C-alpha cells in the first residue's frame, strides 16, 4: 500500500536537499530544532497510535513510509511557507489513508477527503518550490549551478620600479 508512492517523497527529498534556497541553516537553530522535534514527535505519536490497528504485514512498511513522508514534509520548510503547508497537507492526506488501514472510525466518504487533500498538497508543494526557485513562465528556474564559482584573480602587484617611485 504505501510503498508504491514512496518514490515521490524520495524525489522531493532529493530536490529539497539539492536546491533548498535558504536551507535549515538559514533558520535560527532554536527554531529548526523546535520544528524538527515537532515533526519527530508527530511521527512517533502517529505510528504508535496506528500500530495496534494495522495488519501485521503493514506495520513496518507504514512506519518506514511515515518516516520518509515526515522527512519530506520537514524538508519542504526549506522552500518557504507555501511548500511547508503542502508538506503538512501531504501528511494529513496520508494519515487519513493510514487511519482507514488501521480500522479507525472514519468520516463519511473517507476516500474523498484524502483524494481532495492529495492534489492540494501537490499543488502547494509545486507552487512553493517553483516560487522559491524563482521560476517564471518561459525561463529556467534560478538554481545554483553544480560547478564551483570562479573567483576573479587578484590584480598583479605593480612592477618593482613602480613601487620604488611611489615612495
């Protein structure tokens, strides 16, 4: 169930890690630690609550997928608030699917809510990511090049005679 969609989150993680314009290190360390703790706590609590209701064959895959999904949602913070909301909505969408798999009571038409949340999450992730990469119609995203930047060489010192005349 969760493993076929895992590749989407791997691609997001690769994108966020490679092209995050301001990265986690752009945030104050205390804020980054607080957010990492909040996402980690949400992961542990969610898996712990779901675990007893999940069929034995789904427990480990759901826990692994949940870890991957939580890492992706945390990584979305690198692209600003729009992408971060998309990551959070992705968490919500997949949590709805997981609660159904665990046999939790559901709202009427449970598949509808997950189906609505999923494209909204994808849209917000894409919009936030493209905005952060300064993507404009008809042009390539402004992403840093993989090649190292060349520095201009320092100007050569004047010949020895010119230095002697200045004194």
